[in-house]
């Protein structure tokens, strides 16, 4: 599949790679041309399109993934350039490749990346009951947290809410999970929940935390 064969409305995934970690943001193609490559909708937070290239580590790189509609296989353009552009008052990511027009490579799924959180939060049950928790870590597939009472059982669906600062941005998250494990912990009950829906806000948070971790390691 060629990059210029992407069509408006097609769902694509922008992968952000930082050192040995990677994070994915699902977005949508607006259009393509030989001058700007593919234009896709940007990630917007607090009504501002996030420019991932501003203040980012030099080691950061980008790949663009999609499903080839002809084969049904997942393909990728690696080491693409990503720039935030404004066209007629609307922000987009312009994604271009030095190999523009060449066929994309076959793409393999990455492993999920887990970040340490250790922040106070809350868990809300489906019936509206809410109780305090400590969120230990988060990935795009799961959340671990500790509660002070045995109020949740395996199979329950709960929304985990917490706030954190990532890449100098205040982010409040509500992550819907299904409990897959519960065990006694020194501070209460340790729960592991499977993420039921990976939205852009969660993925951007993971990306920002990865950027912070990489920058901190480089500063040492």
C-alpha cells in the first residue's frame, strides 16, 4: 500500500517511539497529496492541538500504521516526519516520509508499556458507588490499584479516576476497566483491571509520561 492511497476518513494509528518505548494514538486521515504527505486529525487537549515535536527528546521518532483495505493486513511507514500545520484556521498533523509513494512494510504489534503512577484516585462502581484508591501503574491494557476495602470482585466493571501531571500538562483520567485479579496487599486489596477502551487521552498520557521519563534519564 502506498502512502498517497490513504483516503479521507480512514482510521490510522500514529506511533510515537521514545528510546525502547512506544505509544500509539488513533486518528483519522483528512487527505493526502505529494507536497504535504498525509494530513490527519491532531490530538487535542484543552482545546489545543498538541505538538509532540516541541521540547521532545532527540531520540523521538514516529511511525504511521493502518489496515490495508485490500489485504486486511496491518502495514506501517517507519520514521515519518510529523509537523503540526494550520490550514484555513484548522490544525492538522502533516505526516510525510522520505520514501513517499513506496509500499508500506508489514507491521507487528508492539508490547504495551507500563508507567508508574502512585497517585490517589477513586473507583466508581456501575451502580454509582465510589471509594478511594491508590493508582499504582497504568498501561494501555491494564491498571493496577489498591483499595482499602474488599468492595470489588472479579469480573466487576469500574471506572478508575485520577489526576497527574505529564509533560507539564495537567491531565485527569477516567479509565473503564474490568477486574481480572484481586489479592491481599499490605495497604488493603490489590486489584488488576483490564482496560476496556483505549482512548486518545489515555494514550497521550502514556506518551507524555514516556517523554518525561526519557528526558529525566538524559538529564542524569
